[in-house]
C-alpha cells in the first residue's frame, strides 16, 4: 500500500482526490495538475518537490483555498475546501491553516509582537503564553517592539513562522519558506518550523526545490507532468 493510501485509510487530515487545474494560455488551456491524489496524516510532514513550473505552488494554493480547482476534491478534516465560498475559505485559513510564504508578508505597520499575534487574534485563539514561548524559541523575545523593516531576512521569516503557528493550526502550508535565506539561516528556520509544528500538533505540507531540506521531512513527493509520484 502506498504512503498516501495508508494515510487515507488511517484517517488523513488532508485528502486531495483527482485534483486538476489548468490556466489559460495563448494556445488554449495549459494543464498544470492532472488528477492529483494526496493524503497527509495529522502530525506528519510532506515535502512537495518538482521542477519550476511543475505545479507545486499551484497545489499548495488550492489546498489553502487561494485558488479554484477545475475538478477534484480537497478535504481538510471534514471540510470540503473545493465547495466553500470566499468567506468559508477565509474562515478556514484563519482557524485551521497556517501559511508561510517565501515572501515574508509581514504587516509593516505592526511590531514583531503584534505580527506574531495577528493570526491568532483573527482566529479568536490568542494565547499570550504560547506567543511568548514561540518568540523565545524563535529568538525574537528581544525584538518584540521592533518593526519588520528593522529585522534581517532570517528574523522576518522567523516572525512569519511564529505568526502562522500562533493559532496552533491543524495544517501548516509552507511555500519555499527558506528560499530567500542563506543556507545556514534556512536550515535553522526549517528546523524550528518543524520542531514548533510538532509542538503545536500541526501537519506540514512544504514546497521546496532542495533535496537536502526535503530530507528533513517525514515523506517526499514529486510533481511531474501534472501528476504526483510518492
């Protein structure tokens, strides 16, 4: 039995079935995903790999409800993401998902402390002690009153990781989260991301081009020709 089927049989947190997505091109529809199946159990991690343009980020954005699939289904717990309206998908991102992008996407007018708390406040699950624990583990405790422009790239990405984990999400989605960092800083940020995700009880689906970083996760899958190979 494949890892995906095994996860599905044992009650996967994330289940993707027959997912297809095309974009409009000058010569007509350009297929990106062709019937992708994927399952991810709670508390586990999966690295999504593939060449540039293979559809990795597209798949992640579909799971996050940031784009619409042409066909297929995405279920997170008992919620079918592909049937939600815009408000429903926004609520899912607030309450169930944590998202970390390659671009840090911090709010420049908020301090580090307020950026860390933002997602948890929106979800109605702000926990001061957990925020402080995240800040301490991420090496941000002395920086809580600073603004994003006063931080290095590595520090900003640590804030982004902490913000995503502050509401204790069920599923953390990370799109090349270390792509803008040097190798040593990227390794440290990813180690913290995985450690803190485990502490928060979150499953992790991460897009990466790095085999070395992917090896740190529980499983690896490769997108090629619009299909997923586990």
